[in-house]
């Protein structure tokens, strides 16, 4: 595909960056979104929750978490995050 959809490479780069800066909000958000695109729901959920733990009032993180929770059939928790904002 000529460089498109290089998920494994992107995941490797972001994971390596996260080892150096484990609480970097943009890296966490990027990795959570990448997991979502790959349909790795549990990894996406865990990453979004880590970001929310670091910054509880981060509205984009709560919104980002809703989709993977719903895909993982965790509707009650998804709705709780929806209601929180």
C-alpha cells in the first residue's frame, strides 16, 4: 500500500517513545487511537484509562475511551464516560 497502514511500525515507535516518557499525554493518545484503529480494544481502553488517570478532566480522553468500551461491549462504562462530559 505504499507506506499506508504501517500499524506495526507506528506501534513500535510509539511504544518505544512511551518507555522513555511513560506519562506523555500526546504519545498515550496517539497509541490509544492506533490500538483503536487496529481493533485492539483492551489495549486502547487501558491506554485511555492511563491517560485519564494522569489527567482526570481530559475531555478528549474520555471521549476517546467511549468507542473502544462500546466495541468491547462495556456499554455501562462507556455511558458513564459519556455522561461525565
